[in-house]
């Protein structure tokens, strides 16, 4: 217990939770979210984050659920934590980038660009979404530039 109190181990480690068990619980949370059971998924991921605040996947998953629940500030905190713990967390980067852009923050482009760079082959849904958003933004900027040139 002293190691937990000294922040040397997580509560999940105190309880003896294995990596495989955490993966199974995370999969359950993802399945619930996919079925639209967002409040149930939120409870799962909040528990995972409470048990192991260093779990970047759980942080990003909780952020995703918060984002879908329109809890944007909470989502942003989760994404920031996930990226702080693992700077290449592609889900957190793509989702935070999207949130930033929707809030009018241009540096969201940097997050989307980083996510697309990490997943250059488009192997993950987050990487493909980041790439699609970047493509859309580039096309929109090109169209706006074309309209400006035509009005001169």
C-alpha cells in the first residue's frame, strides 16, 4: 500500500489487474460506445482511468466518449493527458485536432498532421479520419483561394 501512496504503482496494480484484463475491459467499453451506450462506456473508461491514470488508451477512449457526449472540455483534458503520456497517441491527436479546429484553434492542424504522419499507410480509423479532414481542409482552402482570385 505504501508504494501506491508514494505514487509508485497504480490502483489497478494494487488490485492485481493484468494487462489482458484491462484490454478486455477496454474492449467492452469500446463495444458499448459502438452500440451507442455512451453512459455505460463512460463509466467503464472512467473506472479504467481511475485505476490506471497512466493508461493512454483509456484516457483517449474516455476522451472520445466525452466528445460524443458533447463534453468537449472533459474530452480535451483526456486527450491532453494521453498525449502528455504518449506523444504519438493517434486517437488523442486526431480527436484533439478536430476539437481544436471546431473551436477555431488553427493549431488543430498540427495535431491532425501529426496523426496522419504517424499512420502514413492509413491502418487506423483515427489516421484515416485525420487524413480525410486534412484533405477536406486543403480542398476548402484551395476553393476559397480560387474564389478570391476570380473576384480580383
